[in-house]
């Protein structure tokens, strides 16, 4: 999908009197607005071919539209800005504890959402902010949760690693490496039991790919033909350890042996969309499948990791220049004369404003009440008593 950027003649407005440039600008704006609602089919090809293990490969030809291209650009620009803002908030000590950022990997979250519905389930590890946003979460919920405020998606008690949105099929946000995979297979069991023709995407990183529980869950999913799709987001570094140092066989899509797999360019949103659509159809008919998303994170593993001690800055900048998912969409938009460079920059400014406004609102959200320490722990209605440290004085009877 490497396209040379095309210059648009409409981006240069010339003329000596004011009426001419004003008319041209209005014309551009009308065409841009129309593009945002234009569903005219555009056929493109994925950047790289898919590589398969004991299964067919999806077609590289993908159908899109100006409307979808603009949506992908807007959504990924918003996610990128959100994560950059989280970086600043962490450094200002407004976000505490663990914080793992997703910038660079946005195409996985966006492409997956484009291929499925909110009735399908997603469960992931601790790099979960953008996945939550893609599932329909709001910026206000994101920043409130990151800052430990009541307005957060987990009422300020989960923090960065424990985002959750059950009404949209998002089951977290998990801090224990690999532990979300068996839970995801359990969700797939429930889906098969209910016969509702939906699937579960269980995401994990290359750092979790050697976990024994992953293989145990995959084995029983294959035995029972569960609609489970295991997605390895391979950003090539498990914390600070390169994949080749941690895995004798880093071809994660082949790790299932008896379970089919696909290797996907995880920096190409259309490759992700095509692969997820293929995987969903496969899982509903045949059971589990593994998708290895070849992706990359720009930040370190977490905010405590500068991300430059085990890889070079040239490596990071090289990926930004050659494979960045947002830049790929930008080039496609230019290639099909859907919008101008100025119009895309205006969208990015708009995303920055949305993020800044959400942060300001999140700062106004109060901290959780101390009584929240006792909620979501015990079953309600059993009159569980809370004692002081001396175990003599009853401090409270929980609802």
C-alpha cells in the first residue's frame, strides 16, 4: 500500500481578488464534506500478502470508500493524540501507577472493529486504551479512569490496565500476562453455547506467547471448536526483550500446530480488516484460528521504560517513516483526491481540541468515595461486616 503522495492542484488557491480564493475554498470544503459521506466503492490492495498456516489466505483486494478512509484517519488520529496526551499527564504525575501506550499499533484496533460488530467480544492485556475507545468508549471515560476519577469506565478503581465496557463486548484490560486468553476462550464457549453466531478476539503480545495457559486454552478451544480468535499483537519486544531472544520460533501464527494461523501486516488497517473478517467466518464454521499482527509500538513497554536502551532511535524513526498506519491512510486519501493536506491537518487540530477538552472535564471529576473500597468485592445483600484493625469494632455493614 506504499503510495507516493500526490499533490492536489486544488490545495493551492490563487487569484488577485478576494472572491476567487473564497469561492475556491468553499468549493473545497463542500467536496471534503461530501467525501465524509461518500460510499462510492474504491478497490485497493493490502500492503503485503498474507502468510498462512494450514488454511487458505484471504484476498489482498479490499473494497473501501472515501467515507471509510476518512473515518479511519479520524479515528486513528484521535487515538494517537489520546496516547500522546496520556504520556504528558503521566509525566505531570496526574496519572500514577502502570501506564502502557498503544501509539503505532492503532491499525489493529481500528481494522478489527471495521470487520466485526459490538456483539462480538474483545478481551486484551494492559495496553487497552485504544481498544476501549474503538469499542465505543469516550475520551472522558478514558482520562477519568487514567487519573483515578469517578467518571472513569471502572469508576476510577481500575486505572490504565483495567478498562472495561461490557455493554459493547469489551471484557478488559488485564494486568496478568496471558491471563486474558483463557477468559477469552471462556467467552467463546458461552457464545457457542448460546448459538448467537458471534466470536471472541483474545489479544495478547509476543511477550505472552510462551505462556502455558495460552496453549491449554487453545487446546480445549480446538477440541470443542470454539469461535475463539487468538490475536498475537507482535510488536517485537516483550518489555525490553527482543522476540528472537525469547522465542525459539517467533512465527507465532504457526504456534497452534493443529490450529490454523495467518500472519498479517498489523500496520495496514485494511490488511487487519480483511484478516479479521476472514477469521470470524472461519471461527464460526471451524473453530479457533490464530492471527499474528506484525506491528510496532513507538513508546517503551510502559511509561517507566524509555524504549531506547534495547533498540535504536533509527529503528523507531524508520518504522515511523515507512510503515506508520496513519501515514498510509493519509497517502491513500491524497491518491484518491478525497481531501487536501490542510483539511487533514484541520482534522488533527480538531482531535487535539477534543482530547484537551476531555482532559479538562476529567480533572473536574471527583475522586472515588472511600466507601468504594468495599464495592465490587463481595456479593450484595449478605450483610458482610467490616471491622477495624483490632477486629473488635464493627465499622460498617456492607450492602
